[in-house]
C-alpha cells in the first residue's frame, strides 16, 4: 500500500479560500519560502505564459512547468 505524503504548505490554500482578503493581505496565509526546503514538490501554475509560479511557495521559474 502506497503512503501519500501530504504537502506541508497545503493548509495555506485552505485558509486562502476561507479568510477575508484583508487578512490574507496582512500575511496570515502567506506563501512558504521554498517547497524543496521541506522536501515537497512544487505545484506549478502559469503566471504570464513565460514564467511558472508555485502555488505553495514564492519560487518562480522560467518556462512552462505547469
């Protein structure tokens, strides 16, 4: 049986869906520093068709990773 490791920053997205924007803007549900530091995988999204950003941390990368 395969064990699924949960992402350590997963609660950030849960909080962002439920908190009012003014609390999010104060940094209550801010992104982590880097997923690799906590041995987790990045979850990429498209920023501008040239840059990829991670949903969980502040890391960005050039190119299409999503």
